C-alpha cells in the first residue's frame, strides 16, 4: 500500500515504490566504441486518454539520483509524449530515450592493445634470419594467442548473427594475416635451404695427344733408346698420367664445391630479399588495416551525441 498526495486543485501525485527493468536490442557493430539508444515507454493500455492522461513535466530527465557506472556513460536522456489512437479511443504514452556510451578503457587495455602487439609480432617474424626455425614457432604462437582472444571476446559481447563486432573483425583480419605469414615463412625457409642438387656439373676432361717417336731411315725409329731405358720411361709416363688424373679430379671437385657454395649463397640471398620485401609489405598491410577498421568507430565515439 502506497500513499497518494491529493492537492486542492484535484492533482494527485503517486510515486510507486517500484524498480523498472528494461532491456533493449544492442548494436555491437562498433564494440567496444559503441553507443546504444535504449527507450522506455510508459502508458496505460487499460484506460483511454479521457480517463488517464500522461503529462510530460520536463523534456530532459533529472539525473541527480543516477549512479555512475564503470562501463556505461549516459550522454543524453530525454522524454517525449505521444499517443496511440484506434477507431474510438486514444491512449497517451511517454517515451524516455537514453543514449549510452560504453567506456572503452578496459577493453582497450586488455583486448585491443594486446591484439595490436600480436599483429606487429607477426611482422617481426620476417626480421628473424631465414635459417631460424623459430620463425614458424613464433607465428604459430601468435595464431594460438589470437584464437584465445577470440574465445574471450565471444563470452563478453552479446551473441548476434546480424553484425560482426569491430573487435571481431580486427581479430579475424589479424588471424588471416598471421595464417598467410606462416605460409610465406614456410616458402622463405624452403628457398633458404635450397641447393644445387638438381644441377649436374659436367665432367670435363682434356685428353693429351699420344706422342710417338719419329721413324728413321729404313723404317726404323730414329733415336730409339735402349730397351731398359724405354721400360723406365714407360713407368715414369704411367706415374705422371696417374698424377695428372688425380690433379684433374681434385680440380673438378674443387670447382664443383665452389659452384655449389655459390648456388647456396645465392638462394640464401634470395630468401633474405624475400624476407625484407614481406616485412615491409606486411607492416604496410597491418597499419592500413588497423587504421581502416578503427577509424569509423573512433569517429563515432568522439562525435557529439
């Protein structure tokens, strides 16, 4: 039972001791830099306007009894009077609209800044030497971290299939970004460890002409040495031929090793150049993507209600 104040002019003031709870559909497109417009409508659907009339005392809601909230800030709270008519009767109502702005400091510190840091860690993957296996480990760790952040955000924001939240778009962008960086890193490491295995070095051998002694008069070879000396010369010639063959083999082997080293160094240089190209390309894409995604939300956040 509550008290009603009856005045001399017939005005009755009744303040019901009740707490009204209202819910409204949230637009999480620009979460966590979003604004929400929630409305509360008061009216009588039992008595028409001739029996119960609602009068709007002030257009602006008195916020002297409002408590500060750590997540939301009231930008504007206004009321307006309207009426609904049918064939015979009319029904007055009063609608109060509350424009709320989310305070994004908590989400900025614990969600957005870590995501920005992870995105730039992905860029630093291409700054590591090409022969380091930690390049893939770093990229995979960043991808797992982003997946955890996505699960955390899914629990925070209201479930909705109509729009994708801003922070969700950014996380998906970074996850695609990191996945592509892993593919590129695998390609660069493969290039770095390539060699000349598919190249076959041609065996080149120079044959010396066989020298014969000159024939003398009557068909005899002129200046022919005695038999013992001739055998000794053949032995020295065989040893010299073996030594020459060994020298040629060593020379071919050294040339081949030198060629292989040159090819390997060329592939390493190509991998280093690719790393630098992808470093600047990914850095540019990361900065542009971040600016393009967050600019509309920040513009709306700092604009007047």
